[in-house]
C-alpha cells in the first residue's frame, strides 16, 4: 500500500490484525503530535493500527526506490525481445534478507504469518 492510499483506507472500518512482533519506538514530540492528530481525525483506527500501516507503507516506498543495478545475466526478455538483466543492487539482497527474517520470526512466534 502506498502512503497516499492510507487516508482513504483509514476512513473505512478498522480491521484488527494480531501483530507477530512488537517494537517499542520513541518519537520526537513533533512526530508524536502528528500521530495524535491522525488518531483524532481517523477514530476508526487506533494508534497502533495507524503507526503499523504508516510504517508498512513507508517500507514499501523505501523498497520501491532501491536502485536497480544491472548485472551480467539475462533473466528474461521483454515483449520486444530485448533482454532483461538481473538486478545485482540492494533489492535482491533486501528481499533475501526479508524472507530469511520472516522465516525466523515465524518460527519464533510459532506461526507462519
């Protein structure tokens, strides 16, 4: 989900999900006051839901701007027949690490979420 989609979704009914990992964060007063304003503006979402959804959207945005670095291996061809080269930048490494941590955290929590 993109950041710009959040406000539209926040006006809909809240959907509760059980977190599989809890983090404690400290926010500067400027950001904390903005979170509190959002809680008041979108009463169908609680503070934790808002923070979780914002963090999720921000992570998606960060991942989407990781730079593509062209490798040597052709992994496919596009509709015009031109080669598509592997990405040897940060994205594949990130995706590998994210999968590894997902498996580890799912095992620790006793589930596969």
